[in-house]
């Protein structure tokens, strides 16, 4: 089934555009502003390798997958200035057998603590909820990531999701790291 990642409006001040190579320079600048936060959001990035190339390859892969409904990634932009604010996406690196996507987001330092991630997720979940079949989205959060846990909790409260009681182990750089897993069902039967 062909499902192209749509452009989505988040209120009047933010726009979600399908992620594309055109954001590479802005994304690399955002990485350089706060490499530590970028590593949390994109844990597969190897800071000892060419980060710009890794980001370029990621954006190329996202563009190549557009339409097959396995990945949906958006760049977040301020509507008045077109500034790159962050990245939000539905990926296919899954921990749960029932999930169709995992949710990830990364907001630039200057735009954090403004509810941008939650607002973008609500817009994306509204799009998913309008589909003809139920879609389950998982959110994996490291237990020490307090902001991430608070965002996941807010999303679960707003969308009748749940946090699973047990930790799940996710492999990062050849070691297993425990995470909390949240599941949200969206769609006609949800």
C-alpha cells in the first residue's frame, strides 16, 4: 500500500515537512549545538565517524522509503522563519511485536521546554488515527531521561496509551541498555 508522508500543520507556528536532504546543513548545525542531546535522540550515530555523512545517509534512506509506509519522518520548521526546529519520526526499529512504528523526536536546544515535541506528536497521531486500520506506535525511553519520560507519559495520557511494567533491553554500541516501553493504539478500533 502506497502511503506518502504528508506535510502537516502544527497550529499556526509550526510545519512538519517530509524529511529530505534539504535539511542536512541545518540538521548538522543542530547536532553541533548539542551533540549529547542528538546522541540521545539518534543513538546509532557514531561520534567517532563522519557525523555529517551519517546524517546524510539517514536522510537519503528516509527519502528512498517514502511511500512504502515503513517510515515517516518530518523536519519541524517555524512557519514564520522556516528555521529548522527539530526532527520527529515514525521508524521501524521495533521492540514490540504488535507495533507498526516506533516514535522518535529531537528538538533543537533553543526550542526545548515549549511543548513542541508533544504538539508535533499529537498532530502525527491525529493523522494516524484517521487511517482505516489500527496502528500501534511504541515509544522507548531510557529510565534516566526525565524529559523523555514526561513526554511519553503526556502522550500516553492524551492517547490512552500504556507503559509496560517491565524494562526492555535495547542494543546500543554492543551493550544492552534497559528502556521503558510505551504503546499507543491509534485508529478506528483504538
